């Protein structure tokens, strides 16, 4: 159910909500008794916070400790806080201009500012970003953890001729039913598909709450291990400032910006959550509460992850939990970390899939009636996208290299460039001088940082290939 599917009683309690614009095809425009919805009186504040927090906390949490290795603790934590404030400002731009234009989706906002092609460009970026993210989630769950982890989270893998057992193989031994493909089939049919069938994002509030709880479980275990090793004197206080010795190490500082930006991307779900709120005036407190919660989790994960592994922290800190921790029950704690994180991502999947389906339908059927009111289109779009993601995870195991270039770039557009562009466009003449200065800063920071990051990643990849080729 979406904003158009409201009862007269609900309509009275939500007078601050704008009437749905005819240019927003992704949302139902009227109550349809044949749609099969239960009575819905609006989403709660808590449910909205959990859904937005789950949108934010995905795979990015595992890459943040590595940003501490590059930036040092002081600058790294400062950047996490700074990006949270910048994200809050960009979402405020979206909400304010949506209210002014009476638009109820990100796509219709871009259409209001830049016409049909602006809406299409936004939808393409959501497709690129979310499909890439969801394929990577599947890879983490049943393959090799962003191609850095030396063993699959659940099913295990082989690397350089050496087999590394996953959790299931370690527990039960090697069997056909704990292979990577079968694990993905069971996960897709048993978890992803049922959760992807909900037509209201508020229906995912309980799984979102559990997902956030599982992320906290990972954090608590990491903190506990770090404190135990700190007391025993087996770890030292990590670097506080970045180690900049030459121009190359200076440019490397910018490579962490896409990681920080991707860690806070939630903009594509803000309108859906806002549309279902019982009181739409709560959306700003919802956003700020979710950002504060996620920032706290990010800071603690980054601090204690870097404290625990120091300069040995890998690009995906989950990879560090595939080694001997040097403490009692270390193997059990390793398994607990990997299983809780895999379960966390399973529950993040539907919350990221929800806007993917809406934008795919809006791109393919811009003039059709709302997706939630067409069971046939809803089913075919859902099955088609899940099949595409499943095939991508099975046949493109090196997706992370492409994800660094396409996903991070699309994420930057969604998080900063598009909100800033809408502000500079200012069709309704409501932007202040301060808003426009901040918008210019967002665009410059986003473009510059990503150009440097893409260049650095490409240079490192070509340099690695040039080193390995003579020895082949």
C-alpha cells in the first residue's frame, strides 16, 4: 500500500500530506478496494527509523575500518560525522523541493526539475546502483565476501588452488547442499522472494529491526574481542592521523570518499518512507534519528575494527575474521560474526529491492497505472529482477571490480549530485544563497573525489597487471 491507498479516516489525520501528482506514476493515486490491502493507518516513527537505518547500513559497514587505516582514527571519524551531516543536508533538499513541487517520489522530483530525461536518468542510476549492491550482497552471503575474504561466508570457496571452508562446510563437512549455488537457491527462494513480495515498505519494519539488531551483534562481538585483546596487551593503539609521505599517498586519501558516500546512501527510499508515515511532519526527525543511529554504529565499528587489526585491516574487515583471533573460543566468535553479518544482509536485501522494483517499473511503464495496483506487472517485475540478480551473483563473481566504478558513481549521483542539481535548478525559487553554495560544494566534492578514486583504482589495477604479467 502507498500514499494513494488511504481511508477517509487516515486522510483526515494526514492533512499535511500533499495530493499525489499525476506525474508520479510509481504511486497509486486513489483508494482501490480491489487492490487487496488491509486497512493501513500509516507507518510509525520507530518502523520508519528501522527501515531507513536498514537502507543505510549494508555492505558499507565492513569497508569502514579500512578507511581508518587510510585516514587515521581522528580524520576517519571526523569524515564519518561530516558525511552524515552532508547526507542530512542532501535529504533535506529532496524533501523541501518535493514539498514545493508536490511530488511524492525521487523520480517525479527529478522530472519536475529537469523533465522526462531527468527522471529517466535518476531511474537508471537507481537500477545501476541497486542491482550492483544486491549482486554484491549475494556474493558476500554465499561466495567470497567482496572477493577479498579468503572463505565464503556460508559455502566456502577456492583461491590460488587452496580451498577455504565456509561456515556450513566447517560445521557439517563438504556436501552438495552446502555448495555456493545451492545456498543461493535456498536463500533466494526461502528469504529474498517472500520478503520481496510486500507492497508496502512499512511491512518490512520488523525484518529491518532484526537487521539492525544483527549489525549491533557484529559490533558487540568486535568490541568485546578488541577489549579482551587490549587488556591482554596483544594489540596497540592504532594510528591517529594519515600516513602521508608522498603525492601518491596524498591522492590515496580521496579513494575512501566513495566508500563513505556509499555507506550513507538511502535517498531512493526516503520518499517511500515519507509517503507511508502516519504524520509526514516526522520525516525529518526520522532521517536524523536514523543517521545518528547509523553514524554511531559506523564510528564504533571503524574504531574497534581498526583497533583490533591495525594496519593489517583488510578492505573488507570481514576477511580478518577468517583468521585465528588468538583468544579462547576465537573460532566460535568468527562464525558468529560471519553468520550474523550474512543474516543481516539477507534482511537488507528486500529494503534495497523495493525502490529497485519501483524505478524499473517506472522506467519501462511510465504511463501505466501504479505498480501496486497491477498484480501482473508486480509479479513479473519482481521475478525478473530477482532472476537477474541471482544470475549475476552466480556468473559474475568478479562483480566487485565493476561495482567500484559503476555502483559508487551512481551512488554519488543519487546521494549528492542530483539533490544539489535540483537545488541549483530551483524551479520554485525557494533556495537560499547558502543552499546554492552548499549544493555547489556537494557537486565539486562528489565529482573531484570520484574522479580521483576511479583514477587511483584503475592505476592500481593496471599496475598490478603489469607486475604479474612478466611472471605468468
